[in-house]
C-alpha cells in the first residue's frame, strides 16, 4: 500500500484518538496493524497518539518495519514489551490509553494496568469500520482474486465425479488455486455431499461423492493479502426432485438479493429480500444464518448482512450474498457470490454460472 493511503488511514485513527479523549491507542490486532501501518511481519504493536505514531517490534523486524511503515517511527522492543514501552509512555506523558477489547487478552490487560500505571479505556473496535470501505486498489485486487475463483469453479466441474472423496476434491481445488497464485486458503474448504449438504459448515470429510447427490462447495483463497469466497452447489448424476426444487428457490433468492444491492440500503433490508422468498416457499426455518458478510483482509469482517444489522451499505464495501436451505438428513443448497457496492448499484465480482449444473 502506498504512503499516501497509509497516511490517510493513520489520520483517521488519530482523529478517533482525539474524539475519544485518549492520549494514545494501543493496536494489537495483526490485521489492523497491517491495514494501518503496512507491516506484514508477525510480531508488532502500534501505539498511536494524536500526532505521533510508533510501531513497536523486536530486532528481527526493525529493518522491515522501517521499510514498510513510512508513517510510523520504529521503536525497538528489546526484552519485554510492557517494560520496554515504559520510557516512551513517560516521555510522552501518555496515561489514558485506548485498547481493542476484542483483541487484548485478559493477562496482557492486567499486566499493562499493573506495571504501566495507565488507565486503559475499552474500545469495541478501531480500524474495523475503516476497513469496510475498500479503495480502488483494494477493489482491483479483490476483483482479480474473484476471477481466479471462477477459474477454480471451472476446474471443479472437470474433476468432480462419483467415487472421488470430499477431501480429495478439496485438496485438488486448493492445489489448483495455489498454482494460479493463491497465498493460502481463506478457510477450510466446505465440500458437503448428499445428506452432509445439510451442514452449512460441513468441512470436507472422507465421504465418497455418489451419483444422484447434490454437492455444495464453498471455497476461497488469499490473493495479494485479500480473501475471496464463493459457493456453488452441483448435481452429480440424476438428483432427487425435492433437491432440484430447493435449488430453484435458493437460486431465485440469491439472484434477487444480489440484484438489490445498492448504496444507502440497510443490511437487514437486503437480508429480507432473500429471506422473504425462502420463507414464502415454505422453507424459512431451514435458512438459519445471515445472508452474508463483509470480506477483505479477513474472510469475515464488517459489515454483517443479517436480519438485525442496521449498517448502511456504502460504495466500496465488498459483501457476500449466500442464502441457503438445509434439510437435516436430506441435504442442502447454498449459492454465494462476492458483490462490490458501487456508486450506482453493485458489481458481481464472482461470475461463475449460478443455474443448476448437472455433472
């Protein structure tokens, strides 16, 4: 990320420090550290005041931090973070420090309170709201990553067959994506065939895929630091008509919800678009999760797209649209796409066929 973008992000966080009447903000979440500073190492903490900003790290990462974090002054941690930061806090007269409640463990909180003689102020979040809106560079990265997923789905169609196990299919897809530049998987792939399709998070098992089964495949990978995520459900051989009916309902719900995405819309309104179709078809009780989630540096991040979320969609947000129906001991269907909210509506980032494909 370029210096200008990092400087803009830092100023927004420093504004938060002022608004909360803090002396400084202690950032420990690795994803937020990377987002705000550009640091990609595995050991660092950010200490951000109203005007100054420090990245605290050990000898191993001093040169890396200096190169990657142009908006931060590098501060060396020699032995113990809490002890070593004491002189800095004393010099700056920083005593009222905000911290990320979701990311600081109780033991660290207790140690800081006792040894640093500071007042720790709980913040529910720091950079999470900033991360919701992606700049054009981030959008381009995610667009390219989504295009690779589309190639992955084409590959899936070429290898899925009766007799292959869920785990084998999962492994082959991961290898394919890595060969196309994936840095890793976004999550443990879901491959749920037959009755296992009723498990929304049915991670690939030893089960053998059989003819006549529906197979739900939820997969994603990391490209240039950003997560991708897509789900398709395929029919392997002639499938039960009940499952075909369920597929048609999910397909209609997903298509209508994706088409409804626009700025100014509350996430709960969007959830209701898909949920209404599924409920009126008589399967409301079998759609038990939210419609989708934000995606970016993490696979699941803000905004949450469910029946309670009042978050308003803004241009630059990237969300998933993934309704599903899951019938215990029978099977399930889910269809998922990544969608970018634009100034005038939306852009589908994943573009693989959504109609039922029979292999």
